[in-house]
């Protein structure tokens, strides 16, 4: 775990991911400020669309990077030669991805809440702070899940580029296709959105179904990645 944390501190990808996400939050706040709206919902929508999507991308990048960087630099064999406990390494990588995504989400959403609250005050709009904090709860739940799954997918692909491509396809292509299927929604994105709406207090949402779908995605992908990583040779 110490080695994984050291990589977060000293390698550039986590820093640039944070800069990218913070840049989106600043840009969204600037757009809302110059829009001049007096409706609090405008600022909440800006946060959900720009900050929300930005931190999802950031969480995916961190999750894939935590595992994929070893394959990209061809260091996985050396890591396992130093400590052959594959299950422990797998758990450390997933835990690091989850912790990093949580920290990123917390920092970026805090900045977004402060900036959008300032923008709303400058335009004499009703304070959106409470609704912004409620909206941030969805990201704090969803992003660690995306990060953990991204780590698992990178382990399955055994490639940084392959893991990133697979995750983007999962989130932005396969998710849409599964949402369109008749007879029940089994997409991860829709399940996480339903959980988010339940956290925000919206009635009529089947949170139980959403939780089951989310758990199924986590168990299947992490379980498959764990089985492959612990039972097959690393190339």
C-alpha cells in the first residue's frame, strides 16, 4: 500500500487529473456567473453536468491508471517478484483507486460548491449551497465505484490504453445500449443515477433494484479481474 500511495504523490498523472477536474469546475462556475441567472437550479445544474461528469472521468482515469501504469511501464513482474502475494497487491490497488477517487471528488466538489455559491450570490440568486452539497453526495457514492471498476478492467485488459478504452466504452456506449433494452434496466450508470436520486430524496425510485444492479457489476468485474490476476501468468 505504501508503494501505491507513493505513486499517487510523486507521479504526474494524479496531479494532472486533479488539475483537469478543477479546471472544469472553475469553467462551469465562470459560465454560471456570466449567465447571470437568478435561479438556484441553474447553478445546481451546472455542478451536476460539469463537475459531476468531470469527476466521473477523473475517477475512471485514476482507477485505470493505478493498475494500468504497471503494465504500461512493464513493472508488474518486478513488483510480484519482490512480493508474490497477488491477492494483497490486487486489494491494495483497488483500495488506492477508491481512496484517490474519493479525495479527488471531495476536493473538486468543495471547490465547485464555493465557486458556484459565490456566483449565485453575485447574481442575487437564491443560495444553492444546500442543493449543491446534496448533489455532491451522488458523486461521492458513484465515483469510488467507477474507480474500483476501472482498476478491475485495467487488470483484465493488462494495459493502460486498453483499460481506458474499455472503461470509456462501458460508461458511454454499453451503458446507453443497456439502458435501451426492454424489460428492466441493468446498466451501471442508470443504477448509480437511481441511487443518487434516492439520496437526494426523490420519491418513486427503485433504490433496491439499483443497489442490486450496482453490486452485481462490482462483484462480476472485480471477481473476474481478481481470478485472472491471481491465477494466470503476468505477461
